[in-house]
C-alpha cells in the first residue's frame, strides 16, 4: 500500500474512533496526577494555573461555537457520522482563517484540562500526540474534500492555514451566528470538559488527603452543568425549539 493511501486509511480509522480520546486522557491523567510534584506550587501559582486552564478550555469552546454556529446544513464543518460527509465547502468566516477550526477548538478544550494537572511534561506529550493523531484525520478529511470539490477546494486550501489561524485572511460569513445550533450541538462537549476538570480535582484531593469531598465548588459547577445539559438534550429531542431552516 502506498504511503499516501496508508495515511488516508489510518486517518479514516482514527476519525471513526476520535470520541475515545477523552477516555484515554482520563486514564493517562491518573498516574500523572499521582506522580506530579506540587511542592514548588504555592496557592497563588495554583490559582493562576487554574484560571489559565479554564480560560484555555473556554477559548476552545468559543472556537468550536463560532465554527458550528456559522455553518449551514451538509457542510464540511459538521462531520458527525462514522465517515466523511460534505455537501458544500466552508470557506468564509472562521474557515477563511483556518481549515480545521473544530480540531483547533478541541485542542484548546482538552489542553486546558491537561494544564490543570500542573504537569508541564504532560502538556508537551499530549500536544505532540494530539498533533500526530489529528494530522492523520486532517489528511484523510482533506483527501476526501479534494476529490469531491476539486479546484474549489485546492484554491481555498492553498490560501488557508490548516491549524494555526491567520486573522488577516478573514472573510465575513454569509450566515449569522446561530445560538440554537450551538446550544443544540455543544452541550455534550461542555459537559465532558467540566467532568475532566472535576476528575482531575478529585484525583488530586484523593492523592493528597486520602479522601473525596463532595461539597466543593467543582462539584456544584458539575451539577449545574448537568442540569443545563439535561434541559438542552430534552429540548433537542422532544421539541422543535432548535429547528432552523438550512441548519443541521
């Protein structure tokens, strides 16, 4: 098998199982939190790192929200099935600055949780693994788009960075931002991120003090997020509140 075909095949396989990444990170975080030396951290440094971690995850959510809230039905930005799906090509808005904004958003959302372990080696390792993992996925996705859209895709791809946005290339989106699309599609990602932070916080408390504590700020945030998610999921599946013409 030619190397290009091997890359595409492995990329499609990784795309199909990309939802397992959180599970892998959760498992890897256990020994990382256990062996991380926190003796160099005072309370102020911990607060700064915690706030930075939360802001990074919020940035990731914002990037994803903009991408999802400004894309129409059947575009290359909402591949949610097991295979690649696209009826039209996104080239405006956030897609005029970067070709893979959803994956960029994923990185920031998860690197925030990784930073919350207070282990900088883990940040570097996860960043490298993330790049290797998603590089194959991006390769397979772009091969699919190149075959489907031909010159239209190539003209856009040659001018648009793959992962590091270029603000100077911004072109205004034709569709307005849809808050309904964001609420309908992003609640699960937000919940997973909050669970990640709470998981790390619980691990660190257990390894430090040998006990779990339920009455913490992190757990109250998790409960509030879970309530919101239940409401949004119910509205999505049992009402037409989030239905919009031309949106998936």
